[in-house]
C-alpha cells in the first residue's frame, strides 16, 4: 500500500491530514490511516461511515518511506 500511496503523492493526488480529508471527502477514493493513528480520528471516520484502510506501519516510518518532511496519520487518495 505504501508504494501505491507514493505513486499517488508523486501524481499530486493525495490529501494529507484529517482536516483536508474531511474537507475534500467527496473527492476521495481511498483513505489510509497509519497503524498508530489516534482513536479519535478513527472514530470520526467510523461515525461518518467512511471506509478506510490501516497501513501496517507507524507514521514515522510512513514519513521516511514516502520521503515526507512531516508526520501524517491520514492520507486520502483522490479519485482519478
């Protein structure tokens, strides 16, 4: 999943963070949460019946693998 996410970032098709994802939820195809995401974030997505998938790595490792200069726990991939 990280490889798919990296390709989407390179293509400019990713929303970072809970606020941007909620603001653009109608444009999102998939939502990915890091394995160490805060429970309140998971609850927000569950309450709004938004499907999401967990990445099998923590946000620090995601930032390293995706070569981000920041930590992020929510990634939304834009529809094509």
